[in-house]
């Protein structure tokens, strides 16, 4: 069997149900518009470098948030959601309408997203395999939007040692993690520099942006 076909078969076997890739959902005009909105958000809520709980080791990714809640991490407090920026102490900026609309159209979840986590990957940055588990709304999917340079995204299963599949995410791609996939390990192995159709704004710098929309608290019955 040709190598590529074998890779595809291996990937199909390892891909958990509930994973949906909308390739190229955002055209270049929409990517540019969203990037302008993100640039304005990080002017008000500057990108910060989160640190691992206990060790205090810095992430290679810089983060910010918009929406009612934001995901943060530091040595003392660990992983958590909070309504204010850890450095400025101000509430996170509001979530752009384009993001709220994408959530509504693609997830069908009965409540709006509360957090949009903004990750900036400079070339060379990565994100180790992890499960997103800090949300009380365990049935809500996570919707992920990629901008700028392409990246190799890897997804496995509920256990760290489960087999994994890899997919390249480009600017404009939107990935839905619902169902079983929502509680599977995933991470970013590498960024592919210089591959962006719409590069990131100069004030952010080169690399990749990923925005993940999350419901944190269970909706009222
Ligand atoms: C990234 N994404 O694409 C990292 N988490 O940069 C995530 O960690 C992620 O894409 C939960 C759901 C979807 C994701
Ligand atoms: Fe994640």
C-alpha cells in the first residue's frame, strides 16, 4: 500500500468519533477581519505567558481571552477560569459576534460560549498532549479556529497511551471537538513557519493563532 494511503488508514482508525473538521471555512477576508478583532482584543488584554502548576515552567505559547471567563494558569493557582486578566485585573474584552455566531451555527449547543481562549504560537512553540477538563459543562463541545501559519495537530484517545492521528490545520480551518473526541488527548506538535495565507498582525508577531470557544458552566435548566 502506498505510504500516504496507509497513513490515512491509520489516522482513520485512531480518529475518535465527534471530531469534525471544517476545512477552509473562513475565507481570506473573514480571516483578516477576525485577526483585526483579535489584535484589538490583545491591545486591551495583552498576551501573557502562562506557567505550569507546581513547577512554574512557562508555556511556549502566549495566551489571552475574550468573553465572560478566561482560562489562566500559574504556579500557585493552577489551571482555572476567571473573569479578569491576571495582569491588568480588568474583565476580559467581549467576544466578537463572528465567534458567537460560529458557535451557534456549528455546535447547536443550547447556551452561548463563555470563554474564547486565544493561543499564540510563535514558530517553534508547541502544546503537549492534554485533555481539556477544567470546564464543568462536560457535555459542551469545544470549537477551535486556526489562523496564520499551519500546524500539526495530534489527537488520541481518553488514555494518554492510546494511538494518535495527526492532521494539519491551516488558517481558516475550524475544528469541532464534540462527543467522545471532547475528552480525548490532543496537542500541537509543530508550527509550519511561512505557510499563512493571511499572516498574523505585526503587533502579534509571526506564527499561528488558535481560538477555542468553550462553555464553562452548565446552562440553567
Ligand atoms: C491548538 N487546541 O489547536 C490547540 N482543545 O492550538 C486545543 O488544545 C484544543 O483544538 C480543545 C478542543 C479543541 C482544540
Ligand atoms: Fe485543548
